[in-house]
C-alpha cells in the first residue's frame, strides 16, 4: 500500500477515535447508579403472574427485625459498599466512610457530592416485605434481605426522595423520572419473586400497567 494512503488511513482512524472520545466525554453523566440489572420486562411479567395476591398484614412489624447495615468486608458495611458501587470517584477513609465523590439519583435525576445527602433505598421496603410475608421469616433471612447486594434491591438515591417514598409500593409511589419506571418495576417484581413475597391487588394492577410499557 502506498505510504500516502497508509498515512491517510491512520489519520482518519485517529480522527474517528478522537471524535468518539470527545462524544463520550461530552455525554457521560457525572455519576450513575449501579443497581444490579433487573430481569427483562417479559420475565418480570411472567414472574408477576405467579406471585400470590394477598392482603397485607403489618402486625408486629419493627424495623430492627431486619438487621442492617451489616459488615460486608473489612471495615465496610452494606451502606458503604453501595455508596462506593453507585458513586463516581468515591474516596473512602480508613473506616470505609465516603469522604468525597458524586452520586446520581435515578429516581429524581439529581447528582450529589456529599454522602450525607444520599440514602441507600431498599427498593422493596422492609415494611412492605414484612406485610408481604417476611413476618414469618427467620432473623437471618430478614438480614439477608436487608443487605442484599446481589438482587436489584439496594440503590443510592436522594435522601429526601427516599424518605418521601417511605414504605409505599408502586400503587402509590413511583420514581418521578418516568424513564426509570420500567427499571424500577422490573426490579421490584424480581425481588418479590426471589423472596417469594406476595402482592396486594392494587400493587399487582399498578405493576401490570407499568410493565406493559417495558
């Protein structure tokens, strides 16, 4: 191949690489939540069809019956592991506390630079789990549920949004970012299915409606 064409091909390739890099730099978010990818919409719909429909019962509920946050490794507990996982450029001190970084909250689209502004949401709330069957579990199983890093159950979000959500299910609360709702309901159904938790009728109807768009 003549040198002119070889040099030209190399320069075109270099230009393309530079363009891709600049586009990636321009479009990259400051941070992104790293919730484990939930099952597909089709799978979530099939899971939902198998869930028991039952009235909820909160008798005897106490948040302390779900031990959290437990130590995951070294000095790091579950909250600190999720903050590290879901944040960007997170720096932790010797006790594993996040001292800097940024966190993108997919529920409302806000980005935070202080860990104190971020809550770790139990996507299926602890009280909701209790209402749906966890009241009969052992403490060990409730601990596993409250600290589950494998299923799409824990995610870093804006603290005020998490507190506004409280223990509500999708019949009465959904993320304000409509583009995240499909991910949210797929994750919700996956967690309920894995832990063999029931749904009430209003919850199931809301999930069916949202999953129809996934």
